[in-house]
C-alpha cells in the first residue's frame, strides 16, 4: 500500500463501513439471509467467508451463485429478509434497489459505474473505489468479506486462506507481490502462523506434483510448446539436465530439486518465453511468491494459494458451486476428493477443446482485422474466456489480430470473449472500449480491459456485431501506425 495519508484514510473508511455492515448483520432479526455472488474464485471465496461468519452466529442463509446481475437474474433470486451481494452489485445498485431487495449490503471491488447517487439509507456499500483505494489491485471481494468477518470476530486461518485465494484468483498480485489490504491480510496470516511465504517458480502443482506435469499443466503464463504436452515437457527438462525420474523410479518433483537446478530451470523457462516473444515482465512472472497454507494437509491441493484458487475456479466454471462452497466452508475428505476430481475434469476439458481447435480449422474464421473462433455448441460460456486466453497466448492463432470467441449463453444469447496478444498491446486497440461500443450497438452489453474483454449479445446480432468489431479494430490499428 502506498504510505501516503489518503490511502491510510481510505483504509480507515473501509474499516468503518465494514463495521457498519457487520453490526447491521449482527443486529438484524432476519430469519433468512441471502448471499448473491459471482461464480469465479473470488466470488465463491468471498461468499464462503460471509457464510462462515453467519454460521458462527447461528443464522440461516442461502447462497445464490450467478453469472452477472441483470433483470432476468434478479428475478430468479428468492425472497429473503436480508440480502448481501458480493463481488458484484455496485454497478447495478440502482436496479437491485428498484427490484426491492432490502435490507441490502453490497460488498464489491469493481468500479461502481452508475450515473445516479443512491441514498445512504437504501444501501450499505463496501467498495474500495469509494475511498480512493484501487479495487483492481489492493483488495478483492474476498478481502472485503474478510474485513467484515473480522468485525464479526469470525476470522480464522480458513478466512485468511479464502481471502488470499480470492485475490490470487482475481490476479491482483504483481511482480512485487500483493499491495494494500491484500498485503495486510497476508502479513496478518503470516504473523498468526497460518501462512508461509516463499519465493519460487510458480508452475502448476509446485512443489508436490511430478515436474513434467508442472510444466505440462501450467497455463499462467502458458508455456508455448510445453503446456498440454507431457512428452515435450520431459524433453525440455532433459535438455536442462534434470531427469524426469529419480533413481528409485518415482517422478521428480520441484521439492527434489537442488537450488542450482531450480535456477537452471528458471533461467531456461524464462529464456524459452522470451524467445517465443513474451515480454520480460510476463516471463519473469514465472518467478514469484508462493503462499503455503500451513493448516491444510500437505497431501492436498489446498496447501498452496494458487492451487486452492484453481480448485475453486474449476468448481465455479463447471457449475458445481455446491462443492466449491463446501470447500470454502471447511469441508474436506470426500468433498475434497470431489473437488480435486473436478479440477482434473476442468483441465481435461481445456485440453480437449485445445486439441479440437488445433485439429479442425473450421472453428476459426479470419477477417480483415480480427479472427473469429466460433465455439457455439462446443464450449460452455464459463470456459470461453480462459480458453480464448490460452489460444492467444499459445500462438494457436495469428497473434497479429485480436481474437473474438463466441459461445452460447443463457436465454438464447451469445457470449463474446475478446483477447489480444500482448505484442499488440502497444497499438491503439482497446478491446474493452470496442466490445462495449459494439455490444451496446447491437442491444447487448459488455466491456473490460485493453487486452481482454467480454460481453453478451442477442443471437441474431452475431454477424452485425462481428463486422462492427472488425471495422472498429481496423480503424484503431490504422490510428496506431
Ligand atoms: Mn472479484
């Protein structure tokens, strides 16, 4: 966190509102609380923290996991005596209030994009953007839920694990690690003896899994030529001078490596990424902090923050929220086996989609300035974004053109995902802006960041939308030259 006064002041405001929400939850005589949350890691983790706080004071609750807030979604939420919207809601507060959800607390870290001011008595809103704190970097919804839970005296090691995993899931870390509230939460967890922070190679399954699998299943960043190719991963290791197996025949893991071997492997991987055109920043992001959750069994995937996050991610994207929430509430044993099986299934599906796209060129259509990957009837909308990122970062398409992917969405609509290779990021193309303009033009909605965006459009608008994006990207590219 920046050490200037405004940020400290922001933090104290944040804590004040967290207190107010905690008090209002405590003092309410509601018979049923409803938590509405987003399906991603941060959403599931934040809902879990709040649900545990409610359980501690013996209140009844239900959790509703949604894709986004709109009229149709709000209509599916059953009547309750108290509503807590988390990881979403700030931008739709007007609509939520209009639809009669009260009492209402919104705990969200997305920028509240609304044109009207809302009276205090209608809404308690915990949002860092209201206090000059960057909700994109400094705190996730899970971190905010953690602040509320703390005011309800309901913080323990699991609350900290969830808060850290939520921030990891939302990619709030940069090369220097966490900043702001996230950093404070990690520090608190370390001080309490719940978390150990080390520096290492951030590959999948490190340090437990066979190193071949660590290379072959790392998707963040994607390792071109290695991800989803165990044979290539083995050749890569051998070229670095690291045998795939130990003398006793068991697979070598990251834990088995000497310091010298770790640095040899790190150097080789970073070099590999640089040769493939990755920026030094992305290549170096392979090296970073690893958060070990000391109260989780060493035998499970929940022992490390990045893997904990991936388990929740799989549960959310495969629509098995119940299992993700059970993990968040502290269930282990059988439920954890189910969650780990889901994680395998998620990876298996990604690999399947990738080989499908690789082997059948008819999914990809190349236009003047963009390429369109039509995965309607193939890929669930919740996996479209992750898949598009992999297609672009692993050079499975022409990286000189932004990629627009399509899949079916609920209510007969089309989900759109836009990704652009980072080598294009210096150009004038802003996909967030283009997708917002183009989706709204055809009666849909959308937006996002410069290199990654998404949205929803009506089915019949597909061709108009695609042509419009093609021409907007063309114009933007020309401006850049
Ligand atoms: Mn979030």
